[in-house]
C-alpha cells in the first residue's frame, strides 16, 4: 500500500522535454513536475529543447544531452524523466550518455497508478497497462527490464531477468485480460441490475486532483482518500444519496483524467470509465481556481465522447470556489453549479440541479386517497416511498414519491 512509501527518500530528478510545438511544453512540464512529486521525486531541474522533431535515437540532440549530463552531475540527480513516450532503444541510448536512469512520462504515470491501485481490478488493470507498454520496448531496453522496486518507474510487476521474452509477457497479458473480462462481466451485471431496479446513477468525472473524491466524501461520508495530489484515488467507489425530491441517486466516482493519458491506461481502465457511459447523468467536476480549467474540461469532454457518452446530460460542477481568484467569471445556470466541496458550499443547489436534470422516474406528490382505494397506497409504497400519512374524514392524506408508472392514476387523488 502506498501509505508505507512515505519513508522512502525522494529521488532527485531532472525533467526533460523537446518542444516540437505539438503541445504547450511549459504547461506540460509543469504537470510532469506534479506527477514526479506525486511519485516521491524531488524535482531539482528541468531542460526544454526547442526542436522541429525528436531525434529518433536519443529524443534530444547530442549536444543538449552532454549539457544535461553536466547539469545532472552538478545537481547530484539520479533520474531523468522525459515528457514524451520513449522507445526502448532511446532509453538505452540516453542512459548510455547520461549514466543515470531514464524514464518517460507514461512510465511515470504507470508507476503512480501502481502505487495507488487498491482493489484487485485496479491492480490487474495497472499491470495489464504496464505489460502492454513494455512489450514493444523489450528490444533495446537492456538492463532496465531487470530492475525490480527501489525507484520511480520500477513498481508493479517488473521482470526479474533479462532473458524474459515476449512469449512470457504475451502469456501474462492474456491471463490478465481473461481475469479482467470476468470482472468486467460482473461490473456489467451490476450495471444491468441497477437499470432493472430503476436505480438512478450519476458518474463523477473530471481531471485528476479537481476534488472528485472530496465531493463524494462530503455528500456521502464515503471515506475515500482525498489528497492534494494527482491520482490520489484510483478505484471506483459508489455511494447513494437522497435528492430534494425524495429520489435516490447512486454517485459513482471514476478515475481522474490527464492530458495525454497513456493509451494503454485508457484501454485498461475502459471498463471502469464505462460507468460514465451507462450513467443517467454526468457530473463534470472542474477546478475553478486552475488557470487551465477550460483545457482540462475539454480533455474530459473529449474522452467522454470517445467512450460514447454523447447525449447524456452533463452538469458542470465548478469546485474550489474558495480558492478561485475570480469566481464571478463563471455564472451559474441550469447545467453549471459553483461549489466548494471542502467547505460544503453550494450543495443544496447542486442536488436540486441534479434532480431537475435527471429523467423523471418518480414525482413527489401530496395525495388524498379515499379509504376504499387504500390498496393504491400499498402500490405506491412498493414502487416508491411514502414520507408521511395522516388519516382524515375523507381519506388518507399522504406525502409520497410516486413511481412514473403510477403518476397518471395518482393525479386523480391530488390533494388541493
């Protein structure tokens, strides 16, 4: 469990990036620094080289790598993290020049996931992503595959000897995929059962570290770990809450998203992320205090579209209003709510908007049911919920949540 990792001494790391104009290098390397710190690295320097294309052999130019080598010695750094996906040959070549360990952005993210996964499904998904990422990189990676534990980028399944061949990894991938398929069937059955039982579901999605787990905890006392770190929680958590109209909705927390999320992770966690595709409503939680909020929200929207979530109602939940410099720049409307999950601010409106945005499956009504029609109250109770009842001379006065199938019949008993 990652709680035990706090005693490890931080690894002194230098970040490296080749700015080809494909993405905003400054923003990306700042995010890489957060990822590195989450994985228990102390970032002591960074290098950005502007270049039209990455060098196929060493990613960076040879001259810049020699400068980086001198910088590493001066800073006493023991790790270089590249803000790109590196091939096995590139890793080997760069390590030969720098004489320190080299990992890439994807390996770093996979390492964090390996630390954070708690459930069996989460651990299997992470290992599957790691094995799929390693398979095409076996050639050229040299001794890096023989390392186990003891450093960032080496957590998880690892490989114990250099001779481990592609057949072994392919067998392991097949085994992991079979296990995950069984878990996926169970998750699919659970979703089908919820639909059959008429359980309404709201998927909490969003960029990593925007406060999804804090929101779930505040609304439901779920007890999910919530830290100011990227990917503080990884495994899916579900909790039920009651809405102002008396209906219940199942809140489902999902894994946080990030720019350039490794393809292997998207594939591995697809069954988890599919919770959003089967939800009745999506809560897109955003960090109102972040200058990159709109770009982060776009990352979320793009992935949701890829998962087939188009057409599902979305509520934009603007969190961390207590930290936002200009919260008034965003105005609330029928699909936008401003909250502070940390300070329980804005929850009443959030729950009201969720209730209004969900499809009508039941309606809260006050009814005066004649005594000779008393069996109808039993039907309401079995399909919905009776909050209170009072006996009057004209019949039973009830305050009830009436299932949609009974609404037309119930309207004839509507109390004045």
